[in-house]
C-alpha cells in the first residue's frame, strides 16, 4: 500500500550454543561494504566474507541447533585468492550471485536446488579491476562495470556467465578510450532500451552507450549529452530517462522519453507525417496575455529562465482543438525572443495575437555529429580494410536524411577558415505556404573538393526541428600512385 517503516532493526538473539558452536557472523566488528537480498535471504558483504541470513528470517544470523546443519541455516562463506579480496557489491545472474571485489570477480553458486550452507561455494570468474564506488549494472543477459585509470574510465561487459567455463569479457570503451573521464560517479542501465548511461555528480555531461544485439552481432554507438543543469542523480523508469539536476539555486527533475517520436506529435507535414519537437524543458501552450495596442502576445515561462541557453518559441498557428482551421500566421514559425523578467515571472513578447493558438516553448540544444576521416574501404566478409596511403580528394558529400528540418554542415579545412553550409529541409518555391519547414526525406549535397587528410566534417542540428540521418556517401578522385598492395 506504499507505507513503510524506517528505524532500527530488532535483531534475533542467539538462543542455542556459544561462541564456539554458534559463532558471531563474520561482519561483527568488521566494516560492512554492502547489503543485498538473494534467494529470500538478507546478505552482507564484509571484506572477503559473504554472510546470508536464515531463509525467510532476514534478521536472524544464528543456527537453530548446534548439532546438525539445516538447509535454512545462515550462510557465512569467504572467498580465497592469491590477492587480498574485498567484496564491494553483487549482481544476480541466472547461475548464481556475481561478487565484485577490487581486483577480481567471483560467483556464489550451489550444486543443489536449495541454497544452503552445505552446498554453497564461491569460485573465481575473472580478474579485472573495478571501481569500488560505482556499482555494476544489469544489461539484460550480461553485467557491466567500470574500471578507472588516472585519466579515463573503461566500461567492461561480463557475459556468458557459467559455472563450468570462463565468462566472456568485452571492453565496450575500446573504440572511445579517451571519451569518458575518470570522475564518473554514477552508472545506470536500461535493458529494455539497450542503454547504459554514465554521469558525474556536479557535471552537466552524461555519456551513453546504446546497443542493439542481432544474433551473434551487435550494433552500438557512444554519444554524450549536455544537461540543462549539473547532475545530482539519474535513473530509468520504463522508457523514460530521469535526471535530477540543479542550476545552482533550484533542484528539479528532467524526464527524457527515449522511444521514437510518437505518431501523435505536434508537428504535421503536408504528407501526413507527424513528429515531436526537439527542445529541452519544452512546454505546450503556456499561459499568455495579449496587448491590443502594441499587437503583441506576452508568453510566460512556467519555470525560471536558465541563463546561457537559447530560448525558442514555435508558433503552430492553428487554434487549439481545431486541427482544420489555420490562422493567417505561418504554421511552424520559429522565433528566438529575449527572455525578460518582472514581478510576475519570466516572459517573452512576440508580435501578433496568439491567444488560444497552439504554440510550444523550450530551450534549443545542438546535436553535433563529427565524422571520422574518409578513406577508401574494401569489405571482405566480416572484415574491412582501409587504404590510408593512397591519394584521395573528396569532391562532395551526399547525406540522405529522413524526417528532418534544417541541417547545418560545418567543413573545416586545415589552413583555411571554417566554412558552414545550412541546407533547408524544403527548398524555396517547392513547399506549401503555412506549413512546417520539414521534409519526409531528402538528399543534401555538400561541396568539398579537398584532400581527405585535411578535412573535418560535422553535421549539426541547432533548431527545434529533428534531424534524422539515414546514410552518407562521398564522391572524389582516388589515386593509388601506381603502387600495388
């Protein structure tokens, strides 16, 4: 019913035997590193010892008789190794309980159906260093934990956990060895979303690893987010990622729906596609007033303004609840007004009468994809070989997009000023008036004409509209220099 009790525990007393026949649990007088529940028992981690209570009797760590050992007696077992063992945290697996110590991983298992002190044993799984403060997470059928170097953090995945053979260990940060700093304090995962998120308390950046298992192969990607505030805590709930952040004076919870854009989105194209906007802390139809003398609409922010962020207003034009009636103002107009403050709170003023009309507000965030160097690549089966030594001049890059708004391309050439090219989703004279500036699909051609080694290419989305990237091709002149390899 949602009620709970918080207070000291009434621990059971020893009723039979003495310190010899019924000794104290191993954690008495020692440091307790962690607590957990496993197989209907309350467990303690203390140095190299794993202590489990009586089955179903969580606060009882004494045997019922000093003569025989019963199946529901408490379990007190230690792990042995050539190095000192100090258990930090545990994660359950299908074959047992995985124990994470500073330099090794163990598994607590039983050969019988019942977990009892007569059948429980601890075996070594692997020998990897893991951080003592950032607990491991469950990725569905595998476990993930972090290991830190003086400068960076590595993410390891422990899979194929078994009692009769070594597990498979993969370093998922191998392709981005210098992306994640060593200051990480939080690690969470959502098996349903195939997503792992790492963050640092006091920082506004979180790092995410998203993967898709396809049989024996996995497609994955790393990226980072900048939150509108500094992180305090983070967690998943169903398909939503939550971040508890602070802006210095206020503490608030931000939610991010990580599913694809819903089919009941606020933006509708003439072809019928629907999608949502891409804004931080966005709000639909906030409170507003109209000044007839100045012909301006004052829109009030439902929260305090965040300095350093670009505030945007998206005017949809149609009347609320009337999808068929369009106003004379453009549908999908994007404005960037200056946020003002008064006794009534924060507000922005926009020209025109927008009482009762759909509009959305929020803060613009920038999506940046920096592509690696372009090389001629030859694929053979599951492997690919790139030609790093031949002469390659990139003439143009063609980017295929899905449901997208304006897209910006930044081209940096060594020794020359940076050049940017913003391509609108719909070209002039090719779209209907009073419609959202988006297209269901397009191919953008970006002129380059530069040697591949001198080129840095970025794809940027910095508007309230989404950017959907489908594929990319380049065209150029390839010269092997008459060498044969």
